[in-house]
């Protein structure tokens, strides 16, 4: 895929933005490639986890400004697509390269180094876990260009940070250090080598039953911001689908026998 590399080893897929000379800034081709990669992985048998990263020294510097400028001659078309006129309830073309990663049933880990700003940060926020290097810099950058973040941020940010902090960061486009990003909830952990740490974490997660791992993701994504009591039915239904399955029973047998589990 243009501007994107996709590989898979032992159930772990790695998706790498590949424009290092441009700090992996997103083009129209990048938007399509990210979405197509996500759709492809949704249909991939044996997939257990996904890592998203960027080639070179940076994760992603947001939307390529030349691409942004190319939209100006067709603003009416762009506005119509943003309003999602014929696809109510679905992610529009601008949102789907990020939102597709929230739709995956398996855990998605972002391995982040260098700049992670604007559209790049919105992509990272659609991962389940974000491991960042000490030199990572993050920003909800869109206000710098007179815009709001609109690539699915409304689906991720309420689960991660306080509303006043979100408003401050959106309104100022302030650049954050890795430490600040962790303090406000945008970074999960600071590590020396994000890709190596992401691989280690992925294989640790993959040592658990896939139904338990994917069920945990579904449980949190579907209930985390619901009012009191409204998540109980979802919790019960998800557990009912898992309990007594072969992999759940294998988890018990392996644990009591003190051996590594063999999941199907």
C-alpha cells in the first residue's frame, strides 16, 4: 500500500506509516491505505493484536499541508462528506482511517516516537494503548489551522481525560511533552523503545485467551462512559458468551496445571 507497510507474524500485525522524509504526514493515499489496512485486518483469520507505528524518527506530523490545500477547490463536496449526508451513523471519509482501528475486535497498540500531532494524534487515540518515547511531543493541533479535531476524537477522548483539560488542549493547540501527555491520559506509558515495548506487550496480551482479551476491549469500549447501571446488561451478556468456551476452560486447566495454555 502506498505510504503504508503492513506485515503479520504469529497473529501480530504491524502497520507502519511510511513517509519518514515527511514525518509520516498523511496524504489522500495515506487515508485510503489506513482504512483499507483496517478493513483487511478485520477479515484476517488468526489476528490477535495490531501495532501501529511510524517509520523513522516520528509517528505522524498530521495531515500533509499540500493535501489540505488541495481540498480548497472542492469545499462544497468536502462539506457534504463531512456532514455524512447519505451515511448517517457511519464514519465519514475523513474519520474512517482512524475510527477503523476502534472497530477492530482485537487490541491495537500505538508505538509512538517523535511528533504525534493533529491527525496523527487522532490516529493514536483510536488505539487501545499508547506507548511513547521520552522525546515524544503531542498536540491536538487543529486550532492552529482554525479547525477542530474531526477524525473520531469524540469517540476516544471522553474515555481518557477530563473535559476541562480537553478544552484547554483543543483551544490552545499546545504542544505537550511525553510526561504531560501521560499526566492527562493521552499516553499509557513512557518507554525507551516504543516498538520493542509494544511487541513485548502484544505477546504478553496474546498469551491470554482471545475471547477474554477481545471481550475486555468490548466491555470497556461499550460501557466506559455509560450512566450508572446501564453497563450491567452488556457486562453480563459478554461474560455469558465467554464462560464455558474451550479457550476459557483451557485457561483454567493451564492455570491449575501451571503450564502455558494452548488456545484455538
